[in-house]
C-alpha cells in the first residue's frame, strides 16, 4: 500500500491475486472503505489496512465414482493388495466420462505424473480428505440498495467453475449464485455490474473464449450476448444507457447497445469498415491550396 510514492505497508498473500476492489461495508461515519482482494479460493477483506475477514468459496461437488475410488484405494493400499495401476486406469475412465477439469486436483495430479511416481503419490495423499474447490477469476462491486458514493456495496465474484457469486457486504454470506450457460460453463475473465441489487441490476462478464454474457435480477443462468473473435482485455458498462464497450486482443474496440439493430457478421464488417474509412477521411490532412 502506497501513500503517494512512499510504501506504507505490505501484506503477504497465499496465492496469486485475481482482483481487487474498494467498497463500503456499512453506513457508519467516518466513511472508510474496505478493500477486497480475490486470491485463489478466498476473498480477503482488509479494513484500516489490517486483515478483517476471509471468505472461502464453497466446495464443488465431487464425482461419486471418483470419491469411491479414492476411498477404496485408501483402505486397500494400507493392506498392500490394490495395485496403483488399477486406480490410474479407473480414474482415466472417469476422466473420459466427466472431463479432466471436473476431477479433483488430486486425481488431476496423479494422471499427470510419471508411472514411477504413482505409488509414492497415493501413499502420501491417501489419508487426506478428498475435496474439489474452485478459485476466483475476477471481481467487482454492485451497490446494494442506494446509489450514493458511500452506499453499501455487494461483492460480485466470478469463478473458474463458471459460477458468479454475489456476497453480502456485512455478513459475507452468498446472496445469490448464478450458473453458467446451458451448453457449457463459461469462465469469466472480466466482470462489470450496474444498478442496485435490491432493485434491478445487470452483470456483464467477458469470458476466456471470447463470449460476452449477461445476468439480470432473477436469472439463474447467464445468457450469451455476443461471441467475439478475440479475448477481451478490459471492458466498461455504462450505467446511464447500459451500453458495453470492450477492448480485445486483436486491436479492436467493440461497442454494444441495447438500442442498436442486430447485424449479421457481414453487415457488421461492412459497418465497421465504413466507420473506419470515415474516421480516416475526417483525420486526413487537407491538401494544400
């Protein structure tokens, strides 16, 4: 933490941070904002530059077959009757059924190890409880009931599992959980929110695959607004007209508004080309007389 150019304090995090925000937790005076830092599976809250609270994201469900395999392996390995190769092959079958990303980190690590290290790995981890936890990928704030500068704000957290959590700023409990789309969970890389949580709000997420999704009050799943050809670097959602401005890695700036007509890809390319040519003509120096 810097004050001007001077270092005031330095706090150590246990994981790589993926988001940082300032927000007000209450209406008490003086109005001193708190700092929220998303790092790994936790949200760290700092108040007056001191650790105040740690919120951990909820655990994910474990595939029942994977859970039973590790439970059986834990019991049998102690009697030295089960070959680790059998566990490896059965986990490979589970991987083909549910996907690599839906396995626990323990199973993922075992499947990536060399054959000579399987036995040692299973022996080291067999007594620990099997768990699967997501991590935070992005974070922003959303005013709860009032739009004033010092009003209380909720935390909006995007996760690796494709879920969006809205957290209560006082009790730090989950107010609402929004799942990904029907087809597949989209991992949000950027998130922005406008409106009031208690009245009406919009949450826009830019995902890693280039898709842009929208969440509104009462929705349990996100809806895809657009599919971009490149990943989003950053975005702005304007609160006055709900327009979305996105900067992408292909050196482009995309602007969307709910009042604009919907173009086909060819029409959109033609309109962008026309706008680019008009911009170049406008800034072209006038010929000397």
